[in-house]
């Protein structure tokens, strides 16, 4: 498979603030090769039914995914709504622009 794009997978570390509540802390970013696709109509309707707004799908190698919840691409930050393994090698990341709007 040819990879046409590069995305940044973002891990957000949770830390405790002065009130002992968990808040987002430092981010760890790493680049991986990807393919950018539009969200399929079926994907859009399934997610929209539960209040989510998917607009982009990224394909990456499944072995490179480490349960990140954010993706950066072209200066835009996305929230990963869900993942889908296509064949055990390629993973689809269904994404919505970040921060998620309700």
C-alpha cells in the first residue's frame, strides 16, 4: 500500500492539578505515514446518531497505533472517534475536528 500523507499521533498525559483533579498535561507527538480519506456516508450517519460529527478518516498501519486519542494533520487537530481494523494490517481512524462540538 502506498502512503500519501503524514499525520501526527498525539498522546495526552493526564496529570493532577492543585485540586487533585485529572487534567490534560504534556503531549507526546509522533509522525506516521497515512492516507487521508473522506468519512463514508454510513460512518457519518452512525456517528451523527449519537451526537458525533466525523469528517475525516485516516488509514495508518495498525502496528503503529498506540491508543492515541488525537491526530494532527495540515495544521488541524482532530479527535479520534473510533478505530476500525480493515484487515489486521491497516487501521482506520475515524476523526472529528478538535475540540469536539456538541
